[in-house]
C-alpha cells in the first residue's frame, strides 16, 4: 500500500525548496523502497533547483544517500529488506555494449525505478538523478542499491553516492594516478578534495591544490595536498610548472567545470600528461584551444563520469579503507541538518567553509 512521507521538493526554477508530503508506491518488479538515514547536499541538487539540469519540475531533490532497504519488488535478488545500502545513480544494465565489453562503469543504459513518486494531488515528481533522497523514504531501481558494511555511519557512507566517489574516482579510475606521479587539482570543494584524497591514496609524490579561497586551500592541505596555489593572486599554470621542475603535472584534475579553469588544466600538465574533467559545465559553455597544441602536447583529455566508478566494486572498498583508517571520509561532513534546513544549506555552499552539509533523518 502506498506510503506518505516527508520530502524536499524544488517546485520551480529558482524558487525556494519546501518540505511536502510525498507518496511512495509499493515497489514494482526490479524496484526497492529505501528508508533514508542520511543524504548529502550536493551542488547538483542546487543545479536542479536552478533549472540547470532540465525543466521537469517539480523535482524531489537529494541523491547522495545511505539507508536501509525496507521492501523490494518482484524479481529482486541483489538486495533484501534490512540491507544497509548506499544509493547510486548509475544502475548498471549488464547487457549494453559497454557492459558486454567488460567496461560496466561506462554502462550506456543505466536505469531508474519505472514508477513515479507523486505529491498528494497526484503531481508526478522528477527525482534528482533518479533517486530523490531528501525524503524519509524513496523508490529506486534495485540496481541503485549497493550494500556496504553497516558499521559505517550513514552520513559518511552516503557521500560515496556522488561527490566523494566522483573525486576519488577521477584520480584513481579516470586519471590512473600512480606511485610517484605529480598531480594538480583545480577547484577544492568536496569533489576536488576527494581527488586530493584519491591521489594521496594512489601514492602521488606531489599534490598541488589550486583554488581562489585560502580557507579551501587549508582544507585541501589537511586532506593531503602537499602544496597550495591561490589562483586569485598567482598564475596557476606557472606555479604548477615551477613546483614540477618546469614540466607540469602528470595528471591535472579540473573540478570546477569552467572553460577558463579547463584551459589552465590543459597547459599545466606535462607533455603526454592527462587532464581529467570532473567539474560539471553548464550547457552554454564553450571551449576553444589551438588544435596544434592539442596535437603537440599529446597525452589524454578525459571526462570523468561519476569517477568512472563501478558501485558494486568501489563503494565497499572505500568504506573498508575508511574503516581501516586509511582514508577519512568523515572529514567531508561539515555539518548535519534536518530536512527543513536544505535551503539554508544551499546558501552556505557559497561561503567557502562547507564541504558537505548532510541531512540526517
């Protein structure tokens, strides 16, 4: 029987979010209802609110979440009621050309729940990234549920559902950072700091954090950056070259998603180096580079989708590393808040002192 729960919706472009009663249907074939315990407030949710993703309002916001599977639909065998799970927004299909080639992290046919959650009046909601987890419960495809060690705190585990995984994966999976490599990370918000953590985990010899905010640079240093550059007062390309013997970094991770910072990343890498774009640009942005420079510098220009992660492989591994004390995922949690404080959390994103606000239910 359908359930009524409280959830945070974005009713229209740039309108304040509000808490509404959400109708959660019983799970159908291949679906699961998850009782949410914690959900991070991610910039992607703000983009939804601003209409930067699409205009399919109203949105049920929230996607960086962990919780307990409450019920499952027909045919679900990968999770069961009572399982502690992190939600992921790329449920692998297993049958597309990428999956059949053994590259499921590139799955081209990821899927969400087929049924729609609604408001009390029947208005259908568009769940953010197919999840919609700023709610007491949500309906997802069972493949969006990844089991992890239930001993980890939900507010920590949930961050793997998006930002932290994107950053760590940009370094480990997309950038293939290796022992002794030099790495520069441009943009030191939650994703950029996670890229710092991933680079340190991979054994990078130098990790250069670049940002325009000294507070963010101090946080990046605490996360493992060996050097910092304030690009408001210093040319980051010249600074990165100076710190790498005049050559540039082996891997430059762009965690901003702007043409200006991408160009900096392009010229701050060594010959045959790698640029990884993990910052998300907006549709109107354009990039112009001399084609001769693209050819002459060699190397690789890569985009990192969700850190090129495979949730079933990477989420449990990173939780285990956290439990062993080898990475500190809890350091990303700046504050815990309630459902009615999401609008304030969006405002705090611009203050420079928050990595993640996390809604705890």
